[in-house]
């Protein structure tokens, strides 16, 4: 029969392991939704700052220059740290080994199962988009195709004012600013969205009523 002290120690150790696993699982579940809602201001601030700095750099320099500068800066940091640690070890006559040994021993390869899983997920999304684009451009639903035509017509004006990088910069700023604002003013914003949606649906319903009977039959089929 096991000693009560041994049993209690085993229970406490298993609880500690369970707590550690639950904490790690919580950390792993930190998603993009948490980032844009600023659940952890430090992480969100770092991601927002880095992404905005990268886009601003791409707006000022070519992509080759930005990537080269980033890799060069990383190499300068790692080489300087490596030399610094080597000098410290020589002065102190210690034998700590390579400063990046722990990182070098980590497995950075992508498992085939993980790769295939992501490829299958991407393929599912690509097929869904292709099917939807086929419906829109082959005018399976005339109203839906007209909606797309209106959106593309508006995008021509957007493209005349902004270039691609500027749109990405604005999208990055909106991505990290709109969700918190929406969360604080959800009731008022939802009310205005419902009003706008009702107006749009009413307009397209009137347009659909004026369609020829042959087009209505084609849509119903």
C-alpha cells in the first residue's frame, strides 16, 4: 500500500503538470482575433508596430531592399552577440559553448502531416473561391453579379487615389483600430449597419422586380 505522503506528492505533481498543460494550451490558443482586439496590449502593439513599419518600408523602398536590410540587421545582431560571448568566455576562461546552442538544437523542419494539412485547407478555400467566381462571372445570379460590378466600379476610383501599398497600410491600421472601437460601440454601430443593409436590400429587391421574366426563371432554376 502506498504511503499517504507519496500519494499526496503524486497528486500535487500531476495537478502541476495539468496546470502547465492547460496554461500552455491557453497560450497556444492566442489567435489573430485576440491580437486585433488587443487582449494582450504588448503582443498586439508589437505585431501592429512591426507590420506597420514593414509596410512603410515597402512604401519607401523596394521589396528586395527591405528584405536585404532586415536580413543584414539580423546578421549584424547575431554576429555581434556571438563575438561578444566569445570575448566574455575568453576573459572569464569559461566554457559555456555556443551562445545559440539551444536554438540550434530546436527542430525547425515542417512535418509532412502539418504541411499536407495546411495545403488541404488552402485547397478547400481556393476551390470555394473559384466556384463563387464562376457563379458571379457566368451570371448565375444576375443581382449578385451586378453587386460585384458595382463594387469593382467603386474600386476603380479607390485605385485611382491609392496604390497597393497605401491600401495595405490603411487596412493594417483599420484592422487594429476598428475591432476595439466596434466592441465599445457595438449597439450603435449594429443599428446603423442594419439600416444600411435594409436600404441596400430594398434597392436590389426593387431592381430584381424589374427584371424580365426569363431572367427570373433562370435564377429560380
